[in-house]
């Protein structure tokens, strides 16, 4: 089951058993356009909330992906390296970026729930 | 009365004298050659087993075939010498032919940097004069001429800032870069070993001063600001920003790529800037964008003077020399390049400055700003201007006027090629949606601006009337049509290979 939250940097965070899976939202992939390259963080790296730890590059722009929570990178989606289009095809499922072992589950409370994010994204459109 | 058959097909595929041009590898084969060499005498290879074992596969064309291929390709090129080139933040201005004449004077071209100073007094004087003019225009006491381009100048400036901070005991960790900065700024900071923190823009497209104040902590080495910024706006709070940066013990770097908007009107030294590069290849009309090398001299404040790079032109008893070695008690960052910089660009820039004079340079920036505002005012009823005018030297529009039309900024830029213009900068700056940044420079006449404005208005009307297909498949009239940028980026083919036989 777990819980899904969102950040104001247009990331989704699915947390379950102390592990947060992170990707970019459908809104973000639409705004970026065709994604052509993804750079992922290093496995085992310790990241702090707000660090820029990944890069997503589209035909329009290169954007940073921030750590929405602090912790250790315990998995990265290396499928994105060969097939960055996964981010466009399946942003909130197969197109996940990395998994973080949460250092502080309390940080999840600062994130937006789905309704709050939808309202936030609508305001940005 | 005759009429033209637009659909006429030719046996060759050429369109009149505009040839369809294959790749050079498709034009010739490796089996033929345009030059006869004798077979070499047998020889012992001395490459330790690293000799090439396969043929290179270069196309063997004769000299006329080769010349024609590249000449035909060059005719498909587009340049400032052919027409309007409004690429924002690139200052694509006319390269005066006087500059070219000056740069070809034999006594200034047939020289070498290792010649004795007594034989190159003229060249050294040119460098001293360029530095003097740049010093007057910036109001800053030291000019380093050697950096080879804008980003190289940024690196030079940040290296001096790091050296000054290290000299004071703490290099600090982070450089602040506003959202509206040039993309090279964060890259430069990272190359200098600094982390980068982004400062947001406010609703008026300028630095959010409150956010800056909050970010200016003890770990901040410098602020890198572009002024006017990439929204084409002057940073109104710059004096306050300089004071805040200095109060925090940090240095103030300014990206001078947009100096064409303020040259002769504002002296960066008076704004409290510690280091700023000047793009001779933008503001001072030396060729660029494939036409020539860049040149990015850096102006320094008094605080950073001890750290400027070598070599520098000095004058001793009326004789010029290059100071090649550091002076005791000063802490130069050393060399940015093997020699003294881009001499050919110094000559062109000096020719530009002297032929315009102080009043002429001031008029350059006034005309550049006037042209941009003319475009902004003439198009803001049919396009959406991102910020209230007046602007500086570039006009910024976003894609709100195309919302839900099915036409994107990219489509509009491609359609502009059909109209006979090099497109404006698109999707930059990132702070507005679907950005279109138009920089006309002082080069264009009112008549030329009117033709461009007419084209943009007619395109905007086509969008409003729903003619979407014209845009989504444009360009229609260019030698090649819409390229698949996504596939090109996802699966780039970087090397030509012969197609498999059979």
C-alpha cells in the first residue's frame, strides 16, 4: 500500500516500509516535453532534502531533480539510461528515478497530498 | 503572362541552382582519389603496434568536386551578413568591414608572441589601448585581456574571487546564481569547486532581494548576476544588492554578456561590481557563432586587482612590454591561456571602439534598447509580453497567446525560418513558459524591424485563425524540413558508416 505524496518541485514520492520511491509527475513530464537523457544519483549516496541529485534533460531544457527527503539512495532505475522515454510514457510508474531509505519519516509530513499538489500544479499551468 | 509551376519535379532533385546536397561520403567513394601519390618505399613502422589496420574510408574527391561541395553547403548557411539574426542574449550584430581591414594590416598580422618586445611595440600598444577603453567603459581599475571567451572570462573572475577569499583565510563553499542568469554561470561556479544555490526571480523578472538576503550567509563566496538579466530587464536593486553582497564578505560577479544594453550609459564599477567579463565578440562586433573565435576580457575592482591573471601589458618609460611573471607581494592566479589572448579580436574591437568614439558607443546601446522596445511595443497586442516594458536590449515573450492553439514556441520558431529569419532564442530564460527572446541589436534599420514585425504579426494571426498544420510541420521552404530532434537526441548517430551491402 504505502502512501503517495508530492513536492513543489513536481516530484511524486511513494513511501512504504521506510523506503521512498521518487519520480517526476505527469505534469512535469508534459512541461518538459520529450525526455532524451536522465542522469541518476550514485547508489549508496547519502543525500539531504533539497540536494540536486539527478538531471532530466528534454529537447527543451535540462532540469535538476531534487531529493524530496533525506536518506540513502538504495536503488536507481537504470532502465532510464537506455530508455529515457519511459519518463514520458509512464512517469508515475515504470519511469521512477530512485529509491531513498528515509532518514527521517517526519519529512514526509512537509510534502503535499494529491489534492494539494493538483491545486498547486493547476496554478502553475 | 508566364506562371511558375511550384510542383515542378526535376530529374536531378535540384531546385534550380540550389542543389540537393549529399554528404561528402555519399558523393565520393574510398576507391577513387583526387590526388596521385607514389606508393611509399617499404618502411619500418615505429608506432609500437598501434598502426592503423583498416582503411580510413575517406571519400576520394577531386579538388573541384570538393570545392563545389563545400561552397554549395556554405550557400545553405545563414549569417548576420545575409539577414536579420535576432538570437536573444547573443548580440548578433553587424561586423563592420573596417574592422576586417584593420585586422589585416601586415605589420599587425605577421608577428609572433615570442618576438622581442622592441619589434612588436605597435601590437602591445593596441592591447594597452583596448584595456584602457574597456577600463573607461567599465569604470574598473584592472583589465585582464587573455580569457578567450565569455565562460572563460567567468572562470577567470571566479578564480580571482577564490584566490582573494583563500588569501583572507576561507574560500567559502557556495556561489549564488539567480534564476535569470546565463547557463554558463552555475557551470563556472561548479568548475571552480563551488556549490550553486539558485535565487528565485520575483514577479517583475528581477532578483528576489528578500530571498537573496536570506541566502547570503557566511559560506557564500560570490553572487553571479547577469545585468541586464536574461529577461531583458535591468536589475533595479543592483546598488542595494552590491551592498548586501559586500556586507556578507562575498564578491560580486557580473556576467557582461548583455553589456550592449548599457555601454556608455552605466559603468559597472559604479554599481559595486568586483569582476565582469566583456564579450568582445558580442558587444564590440567581432565575429562569432562559427564566424570567429570569442574573446572575453575581464574587468576587476580594486579589491581583486592583486589576483588578476598574467601576462599583462605594462609601460616602462614609454616602451611597452608584457609582464610575464608575478610581482612579489601580489598573488596572481597565473595564466588563463598560453599567450596574451585573441589579438585579432583586440584589433577588431579597438577599430570598433575608435571608429564609434565615446558618443557613438553610447548611441549603440541607446539604439539597441530602442530597437528592442520597438519590437516589444509592436507585438505585445498579438503576442504575450512576459513583463511590463520598457525592456532593455531584448524583448521577452512567452507562449500564453498560443495556449490551447496546438502551436508551440518551437513550431513558431520553425515557421519563422520559412519567413526568412533566423529564429529568436527559444525556451530560454527558463523563468517564463515557452520563452521567446528577441534581440535586434542596433544593426537593424527601422525598415528591417518592420519587415520582421510584419512577419511575426502575420504568424500570430495564422495561429489565431487555427492554421495549426502550417506550424507543426514547418519549415516547409528550407532545404530540409522538420527534423526529429527527439530521436536525434535519444539515438544520436555521430559517425557516418557505409550502409551494409546487399
